[in-house]
């Protein structure tokens, strides 16, 4: 158990480590990965902390897919990315890029600040509260899935379809004259092949 007042924190690649000082015995202390480190010299203790963190085993990396859900600001594109997540010995979630070599992950990982909950189990959905009063609503922001090659390829194909649809609609509008009637034909085709409920139009929020 740590005792003494907090006097400093040491920045490490796995996050900050709190240092304390107990004036009763003149000792500086810090707990790292469940082990109490102590020394009467604060500089030596900082080196002990960094050494302990450096030699600690890297997080158990889990490959994930993140899906960013478009909002109500006119952006209709879903966005997908893949990377690795792992929890450090300091109880901090870390992230590293998909293409980072295995032997470099420990050096190139960074704190994953999107996670604020104490519990984070994949699959996971992140929601945002918008509006207030009677118009308050909960909106889906992001979804994390365990990685699979089949799911990733499906999402890539969906992404290409998004881009293709966007280019097609732009092409219709660039015709002389523009051809919104063909948009209606396309919409009817989509509604037949993939029926969905028409979303309710959102009321404009009043300025504060």
C-alpha cells in the first residue's frame, strides 16, 4: 500500500506513475505493476520506475476493427480502421497501428484515449448524448469489433460501394442539365433491394 503525499509523477510509455514522499522515514515510493519501489533519492527512484516499465512485458495485443458511424451533419460515410489494442500493466489501454512490426509495438504504442469507461469489452458500442430536455437523444458514435479477415473485406467492399455511389450521384448533378430524376430511380431500387424505415427529420436546435 502506498503511503505519503503525492509529490510528482513520472511519464512513461505506459502512462504516468505517481511518486509519493513519506516524511516519517524520508523515503520516496511508487507502485509499479503491483510492486512497491522505494528509495531515499528521488532521481534514483525515477530511474527504477522507468527501468521497471521498460522491462515489463508488453500488453497482450488484440486486433480490432473500429467503425465510425456518420452523424447528422450531412456526412453519410461510414469509416473503418483496424489496429491493435492492449491493456498495460498500469491499467491503461494502449493502441498501436496495424502495420507496426511486432518487435516495435512496445516502442510505438500510444495511449488510447477513446476509452473512458472502467469496463471495455469487445464488441463495444460508444454512444453520445445530444440535445437536452425533450429533444435529448442517444446517438451511436462508434463500434469496435474483434478483427476477422472476412469482416474486414466486407467492410472494404462496402466502403468502395459508398465511394461508387458518391461518384455516381456527383456525375448526375454534373450533367447538363442535372438529372435528379435518375436519383429517384436509384432510390427506388435501393428501397426495394434494401428496405429501411425512413429516419425522422431532426428539428433545428435553437441557438443558446
